C-alpha cells in the first residue's frame, strides 16, 4: 500500500509523447494521463466504470476534443456508465441521439478539478480549493510580505549647489 505523499518522493516519472504521432490522437488523452498519475500518487483507484476525454493545459484548463460520438459509443460498448467530457463539448453530447446516451451519465469539465471530483469521489473538493487559488492572477495570490519590491538607492540629501 502506498503512503500518502510518498509517491513523488520515491518515483521518477517520464512521459514521452512524440510530436510525430498520429495527428489529433494524443491531446484527447490529457485528462486520462493526469488522472492516472494522480491515482498512482494518491494510491487510490478511480471509479471502475468511468471514461474520460479532454485536452488539459498546464494550468488545468480542459479543452475541447473531436470525435465525441465515437468516444461515447466506445465507452457505452465497454460497459461504462459515467463519462467526463470537456465543457466545450456539451453541444456534441446534446446532439447525440437517445440510444447513444442510454445508460450513461455525463459530467462536464472546464478545469481539471472538475474531472478530479468525479474520478476520486473520496477526495472531492480538495483539488477544487487548490485550483481556485491557482486560477487567480499572480498579483492577487502573493501576500504583501512575499512581493518583491524593487531595490532603490536611498536618496541622500544634497547640499545646495552640489552637482549630482
């Protein structure tokens, strides 16, 4: 059993994602790859009947992907009951016929914290608090005591008629 917090201290993770792969195939796996790494680090499995798709940015924003109909049908055939889709693909979900959505519950994510809450219900809300902190502009995040103040030479009073 993995102790909480020890995974990243004792493990080296390297993901090699070649740029020359089949166009448009890789980005859709962003939320799934992030979830699998978090599952390892938390020592917690995700829901058994969960499928997900979506590109994820370095700041956690979940971006839309193509092929929603095909991905949903594949998930349905695999016996999945819960899917997580990018919020920007909500329209694609709505355009599916009832048969394609039958037996599936869809959750929509605009930020990875939304995916995390569905994938790890026992930890729901923990990442959301962190995500709301990192969404703020940097100026708002730093406490005044942490802000760097440009150093200036103190002005020395000069005598009348003295050149600078």
